């Protein structure tokens, strides 16, 4: 899947009040598979954590080899986060969450969300506009950066509402399991496209375009944008997944 991208000069940007705190959302990257019997339990853990933290958690489900929905651009993510089995959750690009009883795992996810908010005040927010031209999806991003720092922006197309099979070791296998937030296309580099700001309260804009296969249901497509920030001089509270963490993320509908 080939995407094109280039940074653009800010057009007439939206008014923004830099004195107000940005709304923060954490990102769960859930490494999973339709052949993984324990994955439904992790999905339940994530559901509980989102219920306990309404509006604060976004999810991207990355299906591995052997799944009915393998993500073609998964390898860099598997390498970055040292993924060797399913299900495994990476929280905000910093913390690994192993599978366990759903209630306990949901608490772990909630604790890591709080750790992010307590130790890494959000420094970015992003808006997304999109449109289709035939099968080509055009995406325009505006990133607002409160701090001068090194960043990356990662952009993915997700698909909801995929009905299919799912293994389940805790009972009968599912024949019509609904798979949501399935990673379909890495529009950017899967690990993010790097950029740097040298001034506080900066605005950066990016244009992307990517061809969407006709077998994907356009009405069910979402655009996930994750802004990563280099730790820099900040305290590193991480499971050693590199120099960047996910500062903020957004999810929007791919406009037809």
C-alpha cells in the first residue's frame, strides 16, 4: 500500500486558545488475531477500561499473521514493541499490558492512563479533514504543538463492523464476531513521520493521500492520528520501546 505525504505551510488555521489545556486521549495498540483464543478476554478488558474512562481511550487492533485480517504494515510495529504473542497491548507507546482476568487488566490499563496524564502533560492536539476522490482518500492534518520538541505523526486507516470468525478458548468459537478498529492501512510510516518544532505554540500541517482497496467498506472507515513526542529531558517511565511516547491521538470518520 503506497501513500504519499508532504508537509504544507499553514493556511488560515483554526483559532485556538493556547491558554487552555488540550483534551487528552490515550491510545491502545492491541496486537491480536482472529485465531487467538484468549483475545476476546483482552477485548473485554479494553471495553471495561474504556467504560471506566469514558472518552479517554482510543484503540487500534493490529492483526498478525494467520489472522483473517492481517495488517500488511505490521512488521515495524511488532519489532518496535517486541511483540511475540497475542494478545498484547501497548499503552501510549510506553507500557506493555499482558492478558489476564478482565477486571484486573482493565485496572492496569486505567493506571497507565493516569500515569501518562500525571507525568506527561499533553503538548499536542490534532484536527483532521478528509475526502474521497474515487478510491483515493485525501487527508489534511493540522497539528497544534504547545512545546518546542521533536515529534512524529502516525496516520492509519481503521475499519469497523467486520463480521467474521473468532477463536475463543473460554467457550465456543464465534462465527459472527464483530471486529472493530481493525488496522487496514498505514498512511504514514507505521512508526510515524518525524518533524521538529523550534518554537512553542506552533502549528504544522500535513497532506496525505492513499488508495483504499474496493473491498473495504468506506462507510466503516476511520482515520486514526497519533502524535508522538520524544522524551527529551522528561523522566522516562517506559517499558523500553524507544525514544518516543504517544502524546495524543484523534479518531475521525473518513468522509465520503
